[in-house]
C-alpha cells in the first residue's frame, strides 16, 4: 500500500509506528489506524452482534 500524506500526518504516523512496533512499521501502523477507525465508525463489520454504544439506554439494559 502506497500512501502519500501531508507532512504533519507523516510525522504523527512515524511517531505512532515507533511507539507501537507490534504493527510492523509504517505500513502496518497505517493499516491498523485505518482499520480501527473504519470499525469504530461502523464502516467495517466487527463480527459482534448487539447494539452500538450510542443505541444503549435504560430500556434495553439486560
């Protein structure tokens, strides 16, 4: 995957990749960040069933 990012994002990505080496460098860090964001924002199925956090309230509290 080749991605060209603005300098401020490259700096942030490099810092993240250095502090989170388990993702395997820049490419792995970028994939992790994108996958996390897509999953957290409902664009990528998580495989879990149930309600999203914003749908929870006292009426569906079991």
